[in-house]
C-alpha cells in the first residue's frame, strides 16, 4: 500500500472511531437500568384521522427550538379514555396529569418545549394497559424529534421514536421491541 492510499483513508478511519466513541458514551448514559425505554413495540402505521388537541409543556417563545412531540392515537374501533402523566424526571415533579377522551381514529399531541428529561405514563382505562416511556434531554438538540403512540383494541400500546439527524448526535439505545 502506498502512502497516498493510506493518507486518503485516514479521515474516514478517524471519523469512524470518533463516532464509535461518542455513540458508546451516549449509550452508557442512556442505558441506565432505571430509565424507561424511548419506544416500545412496533407501530407499523401512525395514521390518525385528526388531532383533536395539542398540549404545550414549557415556554414557546419566538426563538424556541422545535419541540419534541408525542402523538397519542386511538387506533381502536371504540372510544377511549386515556390518562397521561408527564413527569420532569430531573426534579421528579409532575408537569401534566390529565385524562383525554379520544374518539375513534383520533389523536392528541403533547409538544415539549422545555429541555429536560421526561417520563411519560400512558394508562388506558377500559383495557388496563399501561406504558412508561422516556423523552431524554438529548432530543432537544435535534431539529425535529417525536414519539408516536398507538392504543389498540387488543389492549396493546405500541410506539415508535423518530428524529432527524441534523444537529442531533443522539442514537436510540433506549428502544425496546417486543
């Protein structure tokens, strides 16, 4: 191998090594055994007919970054009563504790503007299903991120997490598939 070939490949090797180190450090931070997952299960399709309400958490001034948004969809064939509890996990304080009435094929959104880590508990009254998910602080550095949650007639709650890669060095080590 000549020296030009070696030098041409050097930046790629160094970038790859730096990526492994940063992902490893974030994974170590995000895989705390007490932290809930970012998403759970497999939500193949998120397609609510309409969003009936948006709840805003935090201040959204003119210079605010785009929020992390959670969409909660009643994917079932009957009316649902869903309790949502959002806790600021940094100070262990509830910032939202409410119940939503979701008609068939409708959704409600929660827009998180205040950068901190949140734990989100979803409880479906008629099925007894409950899910706990995490919105980590690192997501607030992303251009756009969100969690989509579907509540199904079987009692299952499935979710999917997404983010843009621009300005975001977050990987999703906290997902949990069933």
